[in-house]
C-alpha cells in the first residue's frame, strides 16, 4: 500500500472518529450539561482527534511541497 493511500485511509478513519465523538459530545451536553465531566471528556477527546488530523494534513502538505520543489 502506498504512503499516500495509507494517509488517505488514516484521514478517513480520523474524520469518522471525529464525527462520532462530536455526536457523543452533543448528546452528553444535551443530557448532562455543557460542563459535565463526561461532556468535557468528549470535548477533549475530540480536540485530540482534530489535532492528529491537522498534523497529518500539514505533513501531507509539506510532503507535496517537497515533491513540487524536487520535480516542479
């Protein structure tokens, strides 16, 4: 499996995880309040997933820039 295909798979997985965590957070906020321990935990977990996704996107962008410089 190529590096780019693997990265795309990871990005898809992270997007799905972010969607699921966001849904859990919203449901928890509606049932338990915005400041409940569970809602805050879901929010922190969502933040972590978003940070991983952004790091992956920046790395992908840096890789593409390097290729353009080398072969552009």
